[in-house]
């Protein structure tokens, strides 16, 4: 293609540094980059993308396409996976009205670039993960028994903010007792009781980058079945992390954890995905699954998060944010994966 | 149209009650409603939409269209304003492969339904607004001087959570001194000082509904120019709220506040929109502007939020969430609009 119109806001941020809620970017093959936003963001854009040609308009895509007015015929690509049908119609009318111009799809080209992170991105992720696990350590050092899921979630979030998080990365999951069997439980007013599995899935956001971590602890004391499923999840999680080596097929990472759960006899109770890329979005490519056709690339951060969920009884998930590096997996979420029994 | 495919998640939630992150809904003119989600949400969907025919699949739109297999030719509508080009392509291939079927746009039909709220929705909004203004009262009763914007924002959010908010409605704005001149300022480590205008734009979310409120106070003592712009904004805000009467052209609400600011000589410093609908999203239709062609309908919640922003010096915004009712505007955000001078 000769020119690409980037309209997905996360992709715009990735390419330009702009963090506002309305913008688009035009990139041409001969190196021209034009950024457009509306009147609210003039100052912010000047600060965040000082080196880029900037336009201000209510009609972002229209002014961007118009900047190519004198351009020779070209192949013009748009992000068809996120651009709405209506917006696409506006761009298409403008593009196809020009002699010899052609409209095509950029597909997920920018998302593919985003999968592999540079040093600054990994540093941001590292900071987000440090804030997260420090906050968890603080929470777990305090009382758990008798507090509600909701209170624990708010406490943990407060700690992340106090440690400098710019936001929480996603809605915190605190799931106790039978609720721990629900993979994506919303915290309730249930009070943590002796014998509960307590599952905490949480993360801080720093400089736009999202940490993602889950730990499950036992409260007061535990039963054998709880220790058994914990051990099975811990082994499967370790196997998944260990598989995060450059050039490994993504499907093999999935298989590593699933084979481990299968040999322990628990595979049928693992009902979610194993993990996903993480960065400017909490869920990014690559999604780890047996259907993924690709291989792991260096400097790709991933989550590895197997679990066992026994409906009505309880569940365990252990999740780390891990970076694939040339020398093997680097875990960014530093918190013990040993079973903690706490009060 | 004969059948509509609803893919916008907020619209799906509005029509079905489902709050998860992946679902679609098919509605036919003869009253059939079919809901689809993926395996993660089977239990949640059963709880949240017990009375609806439910399907589970990875390919939501595909299985939904397939349920109409035996249907006579029909006009099939999709949400072209939010559906991506790629997803639309999949649906279009399926629909147009059937003899006599036609594809059309649902346009923003569901969004138009959402503008007018029922009693339960307004009650949820009322609760969200109460949590918000109670939290503000608590914050303003404490110390302001010397605390950072960021600390005040976190404190206010914490108070909303403590009062039962399920989430904050949007990223809290706390803007002090010269920063108050930035309409959408992100809280920094700047410490609040004597003579600051302190602008706080915030809200709680309850049962999916978003409160939206802004207050600006003076810290320690104020100068005449600060009192002048406060009085001008308060008058313009009052004029806008008073214009929220059933059947008033939306453009007249805009004019009411703008005329007030113009007569005070400050219109050029009001650089944002006057307000917007609010509900399951923080920004909904109707957007209040001179270009809006419609009239206010009863039970429509709106924000009215004029401001004056003097770059480098400071700014004032006063914002309420207001419901248009048959008997006049009802303000849901109960907090004084008088100028407070606090320490």
C-alpha cells in the first residue's frame, strides 16, 4: 500500500504518543506522517507529538485524506477490523472518487508491530508489575478474614494508586470461597471466611502499560482438595512459563500447560484461555491457543494464567506477566507462587 | 426492517441486561429475541437474561443469523455506526447469500431509545449522583491546601467506593491554579496553594449508570477576576439548567448558556460543549449543541457544564446532571453552586 489511515485509538497512541480520545493518523510510504485531532486537544497534541504535522478538525478522516489531494494514484489502506461501516463509507467515497485510487485493508499491521515491545515499553510494564505486586504484598500482610471481597479489591486498588499507578489496569477480581470457582467474578459483599480459597486478579497501569497478575491464597486452613488443585495449577503455570522461549510455536505454550493439567486429571475444569499478549491494552495479540499459527517472538510480554474451577466449591488461578527474551522467559510479576495460608 | 442484529455492547446490555464483554442480540419484528455469548459467560447470561433464548458460540453473529435460516425473505439491519467493516463483511456474506434477503442499517435506533430513561434507570442515576456529591462533601470538609491534585483525586474516588460506587464513572479531573484553565486536565503532583481555583470533575457509577458533576472552589482567598468568572459561569449554568424543559429545542439550551456568557463578555473563553446525555455511557445522545435538530424529551438526563478557561491563569466549570421532566428540570447532583472559599 502507499498510504495508511490509522483510526484505532490505541494504534494512534502507539505510533504518535497521543493519549486523547479523538485522533487519527495518516502515514505514507514516502515517510509523510500527518496527525489530526479536534479542537479540545490542540495543546495536548503539540506536547505529545511535537514533531508531527498536525491538523485540527471535526472531520478527522476527511482532512487527512484531503492532504493527499495532489498525490498521484495510490493504494489507500484503512483499518477494516476496527473502522465502522459508516466511517468507512465516508472514507471510501472520498478515496474512490479520485482517479486511479484504490481502497484496501491495513489489516492488523499496527497490532502486529505492537506485539513486540521496545525497551521503554518493557520498562513501563516492569514498573506497572512492580507496583502491582508491591500492592499485593501490602494487602496480604494485613487482615483478610472477615473483610468483604469488595473491601479487599478497593484496598488493593488504593495501594496501587499510592504506589504511583496512573489507573488500575482492569476491574479487580477478588473472589472468595465458592466465588473463586467463577473465572471472572465481580467482587461482592461476601466476607472472607476460614477455609476459603481467595483468588485475586489485578494489575496497575503505568504510562499506558497494563500489568496483569493473579494469586490465590488459602485463608485460615485448607483441605486436601484445595492443596491438590493449587499444586496442579502451579505445575501447569510453571510449564507454561517455561515454554515462553523465542521461536516456540504459540500453540505449544498452550499445550505445555494443558498437558500438565491433563496429567493431573483436571483439564476439564480449565475453562478459559491460557493467556494473552499485554501492553497498551490488557488483552492483545498473541492470544495463546492451540489454534494460533505463529511462534513467540523476543520482547513479547504475555500472561500465563491456567486455572482450575470447581463449580460451587472453589477455584485456583495463578497468573504472571512474562516477557519472552532471547535468554528465556522473564517473569515481571514478582510474587511467590508457593501456596500461602494466611489469616 | 424485519430483523435487527445488535452488536454494540452497551446496546446489548440495555436491551438484555447482560454486562459481560462479548455478546450480540438478534431481534425480529415478530417478537423473537435471541442472545449469543461465548463459553466464558454461560452462567452470567443465565442469571442476567434468564427469559431470553440463548446461544453459546465463538462466532456470535454467524449463529444468530443462522437462527433465521427457515425465515422468509427479510430486511436485515445491522448497527453500521459501530460494526466494523470486517464483521460487517461476514454478516453481509451470510445475509446476501439468501434469496431475497436484504441488508440495511439499524442506524442509532437503540441509542435513540436509550436517550429517554425509565424510572429504574433514573433511580440508578440518582443513586450514582448521591454517592458522588456525598463523596465531594467529605473531601471538601477536609484539608485542601498543600495536597496534590493526584492525592485529592484518589481521595475522592476512594470516598465514592466507600459509599458503594461500583466504579468511578470516568477519570477524575482535579485541576488547581493555572491547571484549572485546562478543560480536561489530568491530575498532577502540583500542590494546591492559596489563591487557587480548584476544579473537580468527577462521578460515581452505580448499576451501570454514570454520574457527572463538576464543582470549582477557591482556596484560601480569591481575586476579583476569579469571583467574576465564577459568577458568570454560575449564571450561565443556571440559565442552561432552567432551559431543560420538555419540548425545548436542544439548540435553545445551548443558546441559553452561551447568551449568558456572551452578555458577561466571556463567551470566547468557553471552548467546550455545553453538555451531553448521560446513562449507561458517560457521553450519550443528545449532545447539546447549536447544530442539534431535536427537542428535549421527558426523562432525559443531561449534563449542563459551561465554563470559562483563561489560559495560564485559571478556569471555572460548574456541572450538574439534570433530568428533563414534565414539570421542569430536576437536578440530581445536590451540591451548592455558591462560590465556596475553603482551606
